[in-house]
């Protein structure tokens, strides 16, 4: 095996296509195919099954894929450490962001990297917690911002921000809807009262949805879910139209120019506290560039959430 063969195989396996992998690596497809075939011959194993729609990874290929990612990661770490000897923080950093935060911090985070880590290559990926955890474990992501991730021995977490979810209503028919449910909308609402209101929520396994379900189950109240929408802006658009109520962080309203079209109600007894964690794999060493990146992320998240809380 050599590094070019491993990189070729890992790229083809991840992209599911020799054509896409050749384009990503910037090499001719016949050369890419030769690298992968030489690797298979050397290992006496079929790693990929070719078909008309692309490739699928064999059982042996899955084993090598996990190790191959680790090997390539260690090579990047070695390059970075050598680069740090001459005083330069470099290397590639892949970061996962939840959709609710991506719009708020992507531009600012990119500008911070350009200013403070100009020799580092930044890769940002938007996704849900379950998929990003898998990407952290497989090595596709170096770190990720996750809401309420489960504790696990193979990941390390640092609390970045804690925020209470709020009840968000539109200023149109919300009062009448609440009145029909036999209740009044106030500045503060007990969690149990949400069981009487029509809620528009993300589908599982969204972290906010899981928090709502868990805490309402804890007080023996069943939420009245009228719509499941996987898009926070879409949820808020429907709330504005009077289709129901949302339970989300208050900062999500900053995506709307006319925030005055919504009302925000605190939830208490108990609060719905959501924890934003910066997570990385416990099995891979953190480099100096990664540690510097963590500080930039913490600063930009704090700045964004402080600025964007109504």
C-alpha cells in the first residue's frame, strides 16, 4: 500500500463514483482506477463493487475505509506538526454545524479563519446531530457543534452555550387560537400549557424536538403536534401565518427582517434548556491548529448568539 492508493480508495468509497473521485482529486480517471486496482491486488481483496450507477463498498472495503481515514488523518497531523515547527498553523479543518446556527456564523467564522489561520484550509458541513456524530467517529469531521449530544466514551465535549427554548407565536390569530384552547398567552408560560396548543415542530431526531418530547413526557403531558417540518425558517413562516406555535431558541427569529410579526413567550416550570457542545473524537489527537480553531469557534458562536438574541 502507498498513500496515493489509500487516498484514491477512500475518495472513491466516500463519493461512490470513480468519476466524482477523479474530479475531486484532480487526476485522470484511468490513473485513479489503477491506484485502486493495485491496492486490491496487493491486499488480495475486492474493496469495491463496480456497477452502472457507481460503486458500493465491500465488507473488506468498509474495514479498510475506517483505517484509511485514520491513516490519512495522521498524515495531515504529521504535516501540520512539521509546519508548526517553522511557526505556521496549517492543515485542513473540517467542522460540522447545525442548520439553526449555520446561517448565523458561517460568514463570520470563515472571515475569522482567513484572518487568524490564513494557512489552514476550512471545510464547513451543515447537518443534523446523528449524521455529524457518525462523521466525527469516521474521521470525516474534525469537530462539530451539536445540541444536546449523548455522552459517549469515544467523543469529548465542551459546553459552548446554554439557552432556554421559547414559545413563539404569530401576531395574527395566535390569541384567538389560545383562547379556543381555554388559555391566555402570557410573557411566561408553564411547560404543561404547551400541551393545549397546536405545535409545529421538526421531526425526530432533531435535537430541539427530542428535548421537547423528553421534557413533556417527564411531566406526563403529550404535545399536540399538528405539523412536522424539517426547516426552522419554514416552521416560523407557518407560525407567522397562524398555523400553530413553535418551540425554538429565540435567536432563530433573526433570520426574519420583520421580527415584530412574532411574540416570544418564556417557558418555565420547567425550562427547556438546550446545551450547545463543541465535540471532537476522543480517539484522534487535537493539533495546535485544531485548538486554535476551537477558540475561534467559541468566540464567533458567543458573539453571534449574544447579538442575535431578541
